C-alpha cells in the first residue's frame, strides 16, 4: 500500500488558485469552507512564495489524537478521514492541526460550529464508496476510482504533487537537482517528521 | 561589446563557485548550501523547526475572507495537543480524585458533623426565595456544565468503550448543546450571586480567628462567624472569580475567532479547562459539607431555614444580628408606645 502525501513545490506555484477551485467544484464544498487554500508568504517582497495547503494527512495525526469522540480513522493508504455522523463540531481538531485544515459550517447554536469538514484526499468517508450518501457528506471518492486528488491532477504548473510519498519526493528531488534550488517540502517536517532528501 | 568576453568568464567562475547551479549535480542539504540558496531565505523545514522552537507561526496572505486561513503552519498545535491529552487529564484527575479521597477520609475520621447541642426544633430563615432560586440555578447549570465538560476530557477513555461510538457521539453532541446554552443561566446566576452576597463575603477579622481555629473542623470548638464563615467566603470567591474567568474564556470558545486567533483560542481552552477542573474539585467539597458532611446544613438551601442551635454553633455573630433585628422589628411598636411610660 502507498503512503499518500501532498507536496507543494513553492518554486512552481503561481498562486492561480486552480486547485482551490477544482476542490470546491469537485466536492461541492459549501460557501465559507475551504478544504484547500493558497497562502502567499512574503507577498510582494523578496523571497515571495505561494504554497497550496490542505490537510496533509499527518503521521500520528494531531486531530485524531485530540478528538473527544474519536471519530478519525486512517485508511490503508494513510489518508486521515473522519466520520461526520460522530463529529460533534467541538473545534478541537482545529486547535491541534498545524495547518488549519479542519473547517466548520456555521450551523451550530449562536452561529457556532457544525460538523467538521476537511480535505479527504478525494477519498470520501466511511460510507459505501461512491455512494450518494458518501458524496453528500464528503464529496467524491476519486481514490476508489483509482484516481489521485483532483487539485494535484489539474495543477497547471505541477507544483502540487499528490501520490505515494516516496514517488513524489523523488520527483521533487529530481526537480531540485535539475534547477539547482528549492525551498523544501512545506509542512513535511511538521506532518511527516521527515523531509525529502535532496 | 567590451563586456562580452567578460560575461562567459564570470559565468564560468560562478559555475565553479556554485556547484548547485550545475545540472545533474547532487544537492547538498540547505545547512551547508552555497550562498545562492541562503539568499533565498531559510527553507521550509528550517522555518518549521525554528517556529516550533521559538514559537510563532508561518503566516502569509490569502485571497479568501478567512483570516485564520492565512496561517500556513502553527506548531503550537502540538503543545495544545499535549495539554489537552495529558496535562489537563492529570490536573483534572488529581484535583477531582484527590478531593474525593480527602472527603472520604474526612468522613471516615470525623463522620457527619452534628450540632453538639442537638437540634432545638426552632428555625430561623437563612436564605430567602430569591437567594435559593439563584443558588439552584447556578448549581443545576454548573452540574450539567461540569459533566458535559468532563465528558470532553475523559469520556473518550471512560465512557466511549462502555456505551459505544454512536451512543457516545449522541450524548456528547447533546452535552455540547447543553454546555453552550447553560453558559447563560450560569453567568447570570454568578452576577446575581455577586450582588446578593458580596456584602456578607468581604473578608474581615473574624475570618482570621476562624481560620486559626481550623474552622472547628478538627477540634470541635466552634469559632465565631458572621453570616458566612471564612470557608464559605472562600467558596463564594472561588465561584465568583473562577466562574467569571471560566465564563469569559468559555464565551471565547463559543464564538470562535470572534475576537482572537488560534493562539487565543488555545489559551482560552487552557484557562477554561484548568479553572473548570479546579472549580469542580472545590464544588465537590462544597456539596459534601452542605449535605452529607453536616447535619442541619442542607435545609438552608432547601426550605431556607436552619435550626437555631445549628446557627448558634456555626454562625453565632449572624444569629445575634438576626435575633437583634427580629427583636427590633417585633419590639418597635411596643417600645414606641412605651417610650413615655418607661
Ligand atoms: S493536516 Fe490537520 S486535519 Fe489533516 S491529518 Fe494533519 S492534523 Fe489532521
Ligand atoms: S470538531 Fe469533530 S472531528 Fe474535530 S475534534 Fe471535534 S468532534 Fe472531533
């Protein structure tokens, strides 16, 4: 089994937000929820870099560790998913998540949090694969169809890579060797406790 | 034209100096990388390590109207995880189990405290209807708030394995809803409590004597006390100050990111969790001494009346005041009439 990861090559990301739009459209993500976003560091200054960020599907996932109802599970491909039927919308996963991945519809009392929503690595949820119920709760399940996450698949500069960690790390390493520089794999140290060796 | 012969030479030199620029050469780790890399700033893993060690976040700019999304990496989440999963569990476990152990030991050693002169059968009003209603509004909301709060810290380990994930999730969801709504009567009750009782809870010299006499808990002698003794004053101020801080931090959590960012939310949760655990432990002692631990105490909050002997032993100064006031009230018309005659 693969160990699925994301890697955003900041030297290539042009902040076009196509990944964000693709994700929104593919899963019909409601207004106000952003499973993926592009953050620009040092905007307008030397060293400006854009990084597309979503749930990184961490090793020893902090969200899963703190969830009071233990509604997270990790698939065989090491995708971190959660069960919305169990989630109580307490918001704890957001406090623990290093990347601000968990999102909450404002449907609770006093405009509080509803059930958490986050990037599923296009792998749906605990419902039957590719069922209507799964689509309504979690969006489409491309992984079950043998496809990779849409954000990475349609990235025009191929800055955003998705797939087995070994393979995308190799692609990144070759790129850095080719062009002679790279700012590293953003979030990898925090999420996976390892960085691609270049 | 003059520069032409110079350019290739400079380029060649650069290639020599910067082995990285040459294609197909292995890249060194950033630490011993050439200046060309360093000039681009620290790389991702260096920056993440630095923030993890020194605090702070890696933040940028986003085009979506959600300011929280501008934070790329917040390593502080790791500390909050340790707080939530370990520190708070230990604080709560020690505070609550420790208090239960102390109370059990106290009960075994001292038994139920009874008025040494027995009950007289005559009673005196201690708390009026407003005071009692407010007390029970605070008490009832506190109990539900405490249980639903404890569930978020301990339920996953204690209750979930027993009742299963579905039942536990349903319970926790109702707990969260109750927790959110009961925050309001609790806060209101705290404010009313402050207005009703602050006057009788200001520390004075009697309290010092009471504390030095150990409150009469171990001896058996009854130190003098006004309407509230030093122990009750302590409970009062724990409730008022602790309650105010717990309420304030709770509203921060209830209206997420309304006035703060993720660091503020984490801090609110830490303040809320620690104070709530300590308050629960303190209230266990309050509940014990107001019910099982002392005969004659509970009626003060049920029908509002306490036995005359109980009052004499535990709140001698207050009883004197009450008796004097009752005497004045009862005696006022008589003494007015008799003023000339006497
Ligand atoms: S990125 Fe956040 S939500 Fe995703 S697995 Fe890690 S901690 Fe959980
Ligand atoms: S919001 Fe839901 S998924 Fe996140 S910690 Fe709370 S119950 Fe778990």
